[in-house]
């Protein structure tokens, strides 16, 4: 039986809510740290060396995002682990790309993901819907929580995240939602100590409404490439951002559905960037287009349940819209081959649904912001 992600509720000033977070999610956080210690060890990355990088990241982030650092410090104190270890959870993508002892096969350390936004005209309830399959290490399913954040200074937030992380896929009470998909470019690792992706996503959700969220994304420095899709339930709009350490390429919906996987699709990015992610998983080239065809060709308007059926598409197994760990044992980058969770968001209704390890589990758990 696959366990549902634990609901962790936090509020108050940054350090206090972080401490509460760490106390409530200490088991999940420690499990995640064990997963990453084993993973890095398999690829010749010594844990002490990883923590040395995390310490440098700590010093760089303190003046850039002081509130986030206060919360991360609280998480560490609440769970009884090192602040540097909490930073490993939040900054694993940055660590992988910048580590002095880089593994020979970084492809086995990158997550996948296939995401979609359905605009209100194609939604059965007339509200924008934002969904994603998150592909990564299947053991991380036991490291995840759903974090519900109450704040006097910022919007309330509901996010599905690895324990100790500040945000992954989620939305705020202004109807702004975000998901992230891995990208790899030739720029990665050339600008050390930017803001980690988990912190960027949290800052986007904390910023307020749609315009503030978009501005915050552009404001924060980055170390690695990543695709981020931001939607707004209040306006029924969404935008996609293919980001690198130096550039942001934006994309608006072409029709009533926007999809994205793990390669650059904007014309400007394809002409300027060296896309290194395709060789690590060329299935990305069909996943986004297939997902859009399945959504638009269904012959009916969609709700979260029908989108879950589409995200369960097994074409191309084990490497498709949903990924399974079976059948890829001989692949050098088999770590990419499991969908850890299916995440379904109706931000206008304040609802987030999560189906853990969906290739082997049919139970979906529902969470609400209020």
C-alpha cells in the first residue's frame, strides 16, 4: 500500500514556521536525506564534499533571500539535522551541476516531468486546471509532504514538496499555481550560488497575484536551467517559462491547452541554447505533444479526474507520460524512469490532489487550502 503524503500545517514568522515544519516532517526529511546520501555515493559524490558546497550556498543565500534562510534554519532545528542538509534537499539540482566531483553520468541524476494547463474554455467547471506527472527517484515518494502555509505577510499556500523543501508544485490563495520541469542547457553550472529552484517556486507563490508572481520569477538569479509553468485561476491565463542561468524564454498557450516536458520548444531558445537534455531522454520530444493531443482530442471538457486518466497514458512504456521502473533495468539512466506522483490542481477551488507512484497505485488523496 502506498502511503498518502502527510499534511503539514505551518504558520507564523519564518523561523517559527520552519521549526514547526521540521518537527512535523522529521521522519520524511531524514528518509529523503538517506536517499540522497545513497544516490550521491553511487556516483562518487562524497557527502562531506556535498555539505561543503551547501555551506557555500548558505553564505551566498543569506543576503539574497533572508526570510527563506530563516525558515530553512528553523526546519533544520526542528528536525535535528544540519542546515546544510536541508539545503541539499532544496538545492540538489544546483549541487549536481556545480559539484567539484561531478559524476560521469549526470543524466541519471536529473528528474523528468510532463505538465499541462487546461484553460477554462476546455474545463468542465469553467476553471483553469493545472496538472503534472513528477518523474524522479521512486524512493522519494516516502519523503514527500503536502505543506499548507498560513501567513500574515504573504498569501496562504498549498504545495506538494519533498520534506524540507520550500515548494515544488502548488498554488496560493490568489489562484497562482506553479509546476517545474527539468531542462538541461550548456549554461548550467556557470553561475554558481543562484537561488535554488525550490526557493524560487516558493518566492513566486509568496509574491501575491499573477503580475507579482511573474515579476518575482524574472528577479531571482538562477544556477541551473528549468522550465516553470505559472497559471492564474482568477484570470484563466497561463504562461510557460524556459529558464537558463542567463535567459528566460516565455511561451503563451496556443489554443486551449499548454503542455511541456523536458526540452526547449520556444523558437528563440532552440536557436540559441545547446539542449543537453534530449540525449538523456529523447522521449521528451513526444510526451508534451502526445499529452496535448490526448487532452484536446478527448471529445469532452475536462475535470481533474479525466486529466488523471490522460496522465496515466502508458504509451512508450517504460518511458512515456507516466514512467514505470519495470523494463529499464539495463538503462544507464534508469533513475529517470518512475513517476513519483501525479499532481492535480484546481487553484480556483483551492484543491490539490496527489496520486503517489501512480504506475502502481490507483488511490488519489485530496487536500484543500482552506
